[in-house]
């Protein structure tokens, strides 16, 4: 899903967080078309560490539709 | 084997606790309104950095050959072209084919037409390549390369007419876009494929809408589109074009793997089946035109005198028959009036695609019925006149009960003493409803005919006040007799001298009086506020304002033909007839004084400490605000041609504005977005919205006491202060107003962008040269003053600017208001689908108020 999600949302860490890196939120669909929300951190070697993944919640609907328009079509 | 520790990009070594905390944080969710957007997914082609994009145009034949090559090699056109270009550039630069310059960049005159073509071509190519609208900075750079260094690209692109598209401000977060009109006018040959797909999709949407039930919302989904447009990229482009035209409503992604799914909006139905892009544009211009002379299939009602139901044309009769029978069937089956939307759909089906139902239904005279606005929020209802004439076979039992009820109410009125109101209870009405499942239908019919004065809930039942109109109608034996008696009872007097006002106006005045009374009671007893001023009582206020709205309908029905007749001197007879009816209504214009008094009472309520502490009525007040806006919105067009009568209307709007300003000052924390929106309906919002709709310039400072002009003076001070800070800031504010008052396909996003820049720039420039971080550390303020990158936040800037203000709570409140407003604007700006310009418009006064508090000394 991360591979074809064309738009990533960089959210700043909360003020009281212990990890100061931007939170990267990906909104898109898995291979079955199930809408997902995935949160990842970028590591020092450029790889992504996925922290959280679940079915997309309604709160992200607007951003999900925004991301749809940017989806990378194989 | 030990695993290498995980380090984030910033060098932080992640522990299990960190990861658990991160997971918890992600599960709680993020507020992405402030999040940065970053395009990803197109990795660089080599090791030497980002891969620049090359856009070039090709002869269609050569393009066809290129496509064939790509198909044969099972690869993309880009890959084939890339290989050819790399090979050519690697062998011998001098052997490269001679470039044909079909337009000398520096010689290109910055004329409107050629610029628009260049703009359309650039946006289209990028759209094809990426499947999304290009960012504005990319577009600006592309055009700059074409026009040369001497051209002021930003200024030139701003001159692109909004009907063609939007070039953006040149920033990376702003997207450019094209309209269908832009494609047709500026790039029709190049965009043949896109236009074809657009029309195919639109036609299918119309068919789906036709096939949908009256009560359900039609949807258009990915599966449908994939049957029509096979290529996934082309499907994306088609979706963007449909969305840009406002033809897709709210959407969501199906969990069943069927792809996205969007609501088909009413505009699709109104446009109907079209043969091609030009036909689409022509039809769209017709249905969105404000000019009544362009209406499609709307009967001309001006020749029909009030109550003269015997002289309906075939067209009018057909319309009323479909309308009345549709409403009557629902009323019979469900004991309630139907929602407006399914009625519109049924009318659309029955009347055919050549008729613009939205204009036809709204033009139905009030005496025949009210079709609503075509949404699910409003209901449609039909008068007994129309029901009897067109649907008597459907409502036989109801008509019998109705006659019995009228006669009982007449008898009750006759028996009442002169000093008391005659009343009738719901239980008594229930005894008359033989053959009917519920007495509710009877009450709805009586209420629709204005035979009830008011409804009073009491222990053990509901009591209705018998309206004066019942007395004037008297006992009747048949529905025909009732209709005749009612018509003569309502007929406007044409003789000189004081005359009794029409009953419905009386009812409207009484309804407003009850609202005023209720609110005065509440104001006197703030302690009982929580129990009295609940959602139900506010609903009652809304209902009473609806009565005012019906009054507005009457005024509208009379005033519009009056103005039309006045302009045609050869219709003087009609003019005098209309003028006589109007004259009968004029004494009741004092109704607006009642509304202003009611508003004053609301202001008292809202100003009470108990209300400020509750903070739970934002959405209900929003409903109330809508009701006032609707009433005003109907009145202003009606009175647009009669200048002297506008004052009362603007007074109502000004009163409501003051009420909401009072509410803003008392806004409890945390600030709910609904309250922000409600507040935004205050300063000038109602006036300007209503005035814009009627092309009427409402001057709120005209003939009003000095204290009413104070808000305008305050606004002037804000503009002056903004100008001091930076000359461009007032233009940002005015630009936002301008975009919301002249909406286009991307108006909300553009207005939001202007406001974001206004907030950002004004706070930044006002604190320029100040070491805010040091000040923050020195003051020992809360931790949200500095962001993760060590930069001062907007809240910190507000705190600094208000550092001498003794009202600590208010400082924090305005810091939050600015934060909430900024977030809301960002979400519209980056929302990816058209926002509502009206919502942005209503937010502007809140931003003006906040900046006034923070910046003006």
C-alpha cells in the first residue's frame, strides 16, 4: 500500500513526545481494496518502520480522498 | 545474533517503550489539518538526484506509432520515449533532430487567448502524466520558461478567467486546475480523449440517477467508470474533471473492494443527457444561470391571479398534478409531508429531462404548495386547493375529516367568549378521523391551511388555537365551498382605508410574539435556563421564523410581478391590481420589529452567565441562524426592486449579527468548530450573503444609529493596522471575501489559501525581529509555544503580541480560535475536493474578529 500511495502526510510530533521525528501517515488501499491507515517513521538508513496499521477510520476520510487523487497507478 | 538498534532519521534510538508510545499515539489519531503534504512514489531514475520532467508535444501520427511500440514492448510510452531521448543525447548532440520552434517564447505576446491556451496545455499535459492536478509552482515555472524572463508570470496567470481554470498563487502547496470550459475553449483538439471520457461518464451518471429510487441517493463508483474508461490513469483524470465541475458529491471508499463511490449531485440530473462538451457547457450555463428568462420548461405564473385556479395552462396543470399527487401519496401512506428531495426526483422523472425541475418546482406559487429547495432538510407540502383538484381520489377520508374539523372549529369559535381564544385539542380532532389510521394527517392539513394559530403542549395532550381565518370561513358543506370561502376570506381588499391583514400574516406575527415571549421568560430567569432553553424550545423558535419565511413567500409572490409590471408601462392594469395587494401587506411590515425584539431577547439570553457556561447549544443556534438567513434570503430578492422596504430586512440581519458578536465574546473553551461557524455567520455574513444573492447592495451603515456602525469602524481599524504591517495584507482579506462572493469551482480552496496567508503573514510580520524563542524561555510559558523544530508557533506569536493584555483567559481563547480557524482553513485548502465557499465566508468574520483583538491597539 505504501508503494502506491502517492501522498504522505507528515505530522509533527506532539510537544511531549520522546521521539522527535515526523510521523508519516499513509492513506490508501491494500491489494483487496480495503482502505488502510498506516503510520511509519523514517529510519536513518532511509527505510520505513511501520508502527501502526489498521482499517482507515472515518476521521481521515477527507485526507484519504485527497490521497486517492495522487495514487500511483502501476 | 544481536540486531542492529533501530535509529530514526534524527538519530534517536528507538526503544520498546518508544514504539509502544508511538503505537498508542497513532491509535489515538492525528489531526492532519496541519500536516505537511509530500508527494511520493516516483523514485529518481538514477543516482544523480531528482529526475527532471520533460513535457513535449507530438504529431498525433508519431504519437500513435510511439504507443504501438510501447504496447509491443509491454512497457509505457514514457519508457520508450526515455530510451530514444537518452540514446539520441548520448551519441552525438549535434546529430539530434533540429528542434522546430513553433512559437518563439520571447515573441509571444502576453495576450489573453494565447496565454490561456498555453496554460491549458501545460495543465493538461501534467494531468495526463501524473493523474493529478499539477502544483502551482511547477505550472508557473513551466509557463515562465515559455514566456521568457521578462514576463510577469504571476500577473499574467492571474488574468486567466476563472471559467477556464485556476493557476494558483505559485506556491508548492497550491494546485492548478482546469475546467471543462477551459479544455473546450483552449485545448479542445488536444483534450479530445479527456472530454470524450468526461461526457461518457456524465451520461452514465444521468442514467444511474434516473434508475435510482426516489428515496435513495444515487451513487457513481469506480466499477461503473471502469466499464467506460479502461485505462486507470484516464479514469483518475475523468474523476478529477467531474469533481472539478462539482458533479460528484461526498464520497467514500467501499470496503468491499469496489473502489471509491461518490454521490451523484443534483446538478447532474439538471444537466441531463448531453451529446458533447459544447452541449454540456450550454446546458450547464442554462441551469446555473440566475436569469429567470433562461429557465427550462418553467411555466409562467405571472398571468395566474391568486386563487384563480380555473385558468391554469396545460403546462401548469401538468406540473401541479404531478407535484400534488406525489406529495399526496406520501402523505396518505406515511402521515407526514415528504422530504423535498424525493419530490424533486419524481418531478424530474415525470416532467422529462428538458425541464429544469429545480427552477420549475421553486416557482410553484405558495397558494398551490411548497416544494422546498430539493434537499432532504426541507419538506414539501401541498395546499388543500391543489390536493382537492389533483388528488381527491387519494385523500378521500382525509377530506371528510377535514370538513368535519373545520365545522367543529367554527362552532368552537362561535361558542368562545369574545375575550378568549377558541381552542381545540388533538384528542377532539382524533374523534373526527374515522377511516384514518392517524389524526396526525388531519392536524397537518389544518396547519398547512393556516387554520391553527398556535400549538400548545399541555399535560395529557396537545391543544391548538383556532385561528381567526376559521371564523371568516364559517361553516362549509363541501371542499369546493371551503375553497371558495377561504379564497374570498383571504382576498386582499382593494378599497381604501384600514383593512384586516391576511390571516397568515397574523399567524406569523403571533408566532414571532410567542418566540419573543419565550425568550423574555428565559432572560428573566437565567437559573432555569438549562431546562427551558433546550433543543425543543430552539426548534420552536425556528418554527416561528419559518412562519416569517412563509410571510416572505407571500411578499415575494406579490412583489416580483409588481416590480415586473411596473417596468412595463403597458401593463398598468396589472400593476394597479398588484399594488393594491401589496398595499394590504405593507402595514404588516412591522413584523420585522417583532423579529428585532425577539432577537434582542435572544441576545439577553446568550449574554447570561448560565448560557456562557453551558456551551452546548452551538449547533442548535446554528439551526436558528440558518432559519434567519433563509428568511432574510427570501425577503431581500423579493424587495430588491422596492428600495425603501429593504431597511427592515437589513435591520434583522444587523440584529442577528450583533447577537452572534455577543456570543463570540462569551465563547467558552474549548471552542467547538460549530460555534466558530455559527459565529462566522455574524459580522456582515447574513447581510452580504443575502445581498449578493439578490444583487442588492446592503449598506449596514445606512440610516442606523451610531452604535450600529461601531463594528464597521472596528473593521476599518483592522484594515488600517494590516496595511501598516504589510501593504499586501488587506488585499488578502478582501481577496478572500471576493472569492467567496463570486464562487467558482475552486473558490473555497482559493479563499482558504488567502486566509491562511493572511494569518501566517500578519503574525509573522507583526513579530518580525523579535527573538520569540528567547522570550518564550524567559517567560516560562507553556510547552506548545515552540514546535519540534524549535520554531515559534502561532500561539506563541499571539501570546507575545498580547503580552500586555491583562485578560489571560482571553489571550488563550484567541490563540485557540486562531489555531482552530487555521486548521479548518488548511483542511479546505488541502481538502482534495471542493469545499463550501459559504462555510469559508462565514468563517472570515471570526478571523477578522480574532485579528482585531490581537493586532489592533
